[in-house]
C-alpha cells in the first residue's frame, strides 16, 4: 500500500492531532488511490472551494490516544452514565485500535482510506457545519440538521453546507459515517 502526502495535492492541511500533541507527524498521509478519489470529490465543490483535511491515515498508537481522550470527554459530558454506556459512546466515535495484522479493511483510517475533512471557501474560511471536528454529540451526525422540526437560520446554513459535502463525496464514491459529518471512507 502506497501512502502519499496530501499537501502535495493542493488540499488545505490542518493536522489536528499534531497540534494536540498526540503525534509527532506534521504531514497528513493517505492511500494514493483514496487521495485520487478525494481529488475527484473536490472537483465537485462549488467554484473557489476546496477541502481542508484534518486527518487521513492514522497509526494505532494515535487511535489509542484518541479513544482515551474521547472517553474522558464523554465521562464529563455524561456523569450519570455507567462504564458500559461510556464504552458504547466511545465506540460510536472511535474505532477499536486493533493490532496492525488484524486491520484488513481498506476503508479505514489505519489503511488511509478514511478522511476527516471540511470545506473552505476561496479565502480558506471553513463553511459552517454546525459543529467542530470530533464533536461527540448527536449534532455531529451527518444528517442531524435534516431532521429538525423548527430549524433556525444557522441550522439551515449547516444543512446547506453539509449537503454540499454529502453531494461531492457521495458522487465521488465516498461513504459517510452517519455519526460524524466530517468522516468519509472509500475502498478505492
């Protein structure tokens, strides 16, 4: 499997987990075939828009750190939840960090076939999506704003912008993770 640096393809890169101090790797790497599929999706964005990439290929050590951070955050946000309930929530937002030899799916972060991203305008400003990356609430669900009974103006804007992302990624063959609007995967 060949991994490539996404910076070389003109994406805006913001290596979140490097900024958090969870990894020493500044680059965002992805499987070459998946990066080509990402370029196809980017061509489907409105003129002047492009992707901001936070994460793609992710080693096991980073997954372990992420899950522990998610666990701590969820324990604070759900103080009455028991251990099993917290673990269920952690699993909703973070994959189990399997040993390398057990990771066979091409559409996962470990194999560079999943990406965490958003859309920016020609000035590099993120489109409003309703939550930040790695938001651990129901609002992070890809179609959360599609189901609101009385949406406000910001809710409608988030829905519109998520629809732009959904259309581009879906047409280019990417699959959404329903719990996280920013997470997309491909077997390419």
